């Protein structure tokens, strides 16, 4: 019957990662200096190098660059603003910590950026899951309280960026007379949000535009997507879904797995143990899920937890700890499988980020687009 046709989703969107802590051929810590090695940070993350990465991603067809936030990161607002001056089209997915600054001030910063960068802004709301890092910022709230505060911050941000009043009398946020002067509302700012706990998923269902996931086996991710879709529907909303994952793609599968083995061989066992102890002390549900994937295994083959899905990155890197490893065709096929589950956006990365932006953009994305139609049933 007319009107019964399924809604269509557009062609999936691909973003790249901006390595603001340094870059190299090997994975290492991002939001913390722990886990960083000379091989992971041999290329200094100055404006010149980050501009090279940004231009490569722009030329290779990526839509935006994720600028991370954390104690071990340079300020993402400042670095994104600097790099934006040297690019033309590519957007910036700027991460920030809610509750560390007034949401009115955050809205002013976001509005200024989108105004002067031609609207090329997306926001990644990062609540934080490392109590040690949170205390370094002066934050001593418990896990669920942090998400309650995030909920209030996101509510104010959405109102202000849409040109409305952001008056709120919440438990953590109290604003009166908050508004932007002549806001650039012709440039909407989507809110990206991640988190795997019930508290996080409740916030995402109410406030986020895009729910971000770290790479898990397809079956596990499908269950989470279905759950988030249900929670969003209860709130009268529709979420987009995004996947944050690394890529090791080569002309042949053997070459790709040899590169994964090389990365693994160069990981210092002492650094791996120290990094895993730090992860175990976190109260992040998502980080616990990442750690469970590798289970302390120590060779590349045993770390393949699903076809072409490798958990080795998570031995030394917090957050996104998995990579798709294989030939260009295989990686494109796995990405297409995730798209079929409901993933609308991908935030990819590879080591080093400069060369891999070109490789993935030139070899993997065209193969993916040949597999996935622009209009897909929702």
C-alpha cells in the first residue's frame, strides 16, 4: 500500500581521525600519554603536519575529522580552528567534556566556529570514563551522575545552537537568560555521543543525533543498535548510528595481516600490562567491552575476534581498540556488513594517518560504494 514503503537512509558518511597527540606507524595512547611510544608519536602533531592529514582526508573524500579530547590531548577547539584555516570543505567533529565549562560558553564557541568555518562543525560529547582523569580535571562525580550532568548540558546546547533560549534549572546546570547573539542557525550542529552503559544509552536516546560505537563483532553491535533504536523511539526520536574503528587494508590479506603482526611485535609487554591495569581501574562500560575482546591474547591470529576484526589495537590504546584487517575488498565488505546492520557513519583511522587517509580513500571507499546503494531501507 502507498505509504508502507520503508524510509530510506542516505549513503553512509565517512570521517577520518586527526592525530593531535602525534602520529606514526604504530598505535598508542591518545587521551592519555600512557601507552605512547616513539614509533607512535615520531611525527609531531604541529599545525603543519595535522594540516597535511586534513588535506589528505579532504582529497580522499572524507567528510569530517575527529579531534579528540582528554588529559593527554591538545585542546581540540584550538587545533581544529587552526587546521580549518588551511582546508576548504572538510568538517570537524570536535570532542569536548560536558560539565567542565558552562554550556552557554560552549554554545558560543561552537557558534563562532561554525560562523567562521562556514558551518563545518559537528560536536562529539565525551562524558569520560576514567576516574583518575576526571579528578585531574577537578571532577569527582560518580559514573551515573556524570551522565545526568551530560544530559542537562546537551539539552542547553541544543536549544542555544538552534537559536532558542537555554534557560534550565537542573541539578548540575542552571542558566537564566542564556541565548546566542545572532546565531548562525543556517548551519545545524549535530551532536555525536558514545557510551555503552544504561545511563549513557538513556542520554543518547533523548539528546544525541548520532550514537557512536566502538568496533565490536557484528552480532553484538546489532543488538546494541536495536536497543538504542527502541529507546529513541520511546522518546519520539530517530537516531543515526556511527562506528569508530581502525583500518589495516592492503592489496592482499597476507600483507594486511603481516602489518598487524608487525604492530603487535613492536608493543612493549610492560607497556601493555600497564595500559591494561589502567583500563581495569576505569568505570567505563565501553572500555570494559573493548578489554574483554582481546582477553590478553598475544598473537595476531588469535586476536581476530570476528572475520577481519582484530582486537590488537586495544592492547595499548584506550577507546576504539579494534581494526578491520584484510585486503581492500575484504575491508570494504566488512564495512558494508556494518552498514547493513544500520551504521550510517564511520569514523576511521589508520597508522600513519597521512598515508592511510589516501590508501583508504582511494582503495577501500570506492569498493564500499560499489557494494552499498545510496538509498537503503531503514
